[in-house]
C-alpha cells in the first residue's frame, strides 16, 4: 500500500512576467492577439456599412456622416492598421510553420518587418485612397 504520510514537494511555479525582459517578438505576439480582437469590433463597421447600403439613402447618409467625421476616420484608420498588422503577423507565423526564422536575429527581423510593414502599408493605402477619392471633400 502507498505511504500517504510522505508529502510531495510543490512543483515550481512558472516564472512571472517580471522575470522576463520584454522583447520586440513578445510585443508583436501581444499586438497580434490585440489586433485579432480589434478586428471583431471592426467588423461591426463593415456590417453597419452593408446594412446601411441595403436600407437606403437615408441610412447610408447617417453611416457616411459618421465615417466621414474625425472619429470615424480614426477608427477606420485603426481598423486598417489592425487588418494589415494581423495579416503580416499571419505571414510571420506561416514562415515559422515552415521551420524558418527561429534564430534570435531572424525573429527580431521578422517582428520589426511586421511592425514597419504594417505602418508603411497602412499609410500608403490611405494616401492612395485619398488620392483616388479626394479626401472625402464634396
């Protein structure tokens, strides 16, 4: 029969975040999760846009007035960045799934490329959008 009087030593706890030094790769992992969650809320804009377009000119005018405001443009800009950043983070994970990019310098380079690429592509996309649409001035 087993001896029940012997006590097992407690298992060591996982290191707390204070033990770890925040790296760019860790920050991009957190940002990838946050942008994924933000995309859920951004889809409410897409749903509102589609419903307003289906409901008629008055409903669409309400949507257009909101999205054309400063707050609406900031939200749309953030949604655009979140979409691009999350997509580039997915490319980074795909590269890792192929077994590449695991060296420390490669991980940092991929994380930096995700950050710079998402900011750059968002700005380029908005500049092109303003050039084509004319900045929303009627």
